[in-house]
C-alpha cells in the first residue's frame, strides 16, 4: 500500500516526539493510582484474621 495514494505522509522525528510527548505524565498518573490503591488494600495490621463458618483461614 502506498501512502501517497491515501494522502498520508510519514512523520519526521520531531513530529513524532511532539505527538508522543505525554507518556511521562501518563506514567506518573498510573504510578500515583497504584500507590493509592496499595495504601487502601493494605491496612498495615499483621494480626488480621479471617474466619469462614467459624474456622480461621489464611494467615
């Protein structure tokens, strides 16, 4: 398939960098969400006990 037939042109390095420039912000947002989720998921209590039908399970 020829790009000229579709009226498309290839991006040069500068144009590609300008288009893909938001990846660092996305990574920072993703890391922040992961840290917040970890804080909510772990209560920091090593003495947590889980019981199902009166029988202790886990830990």
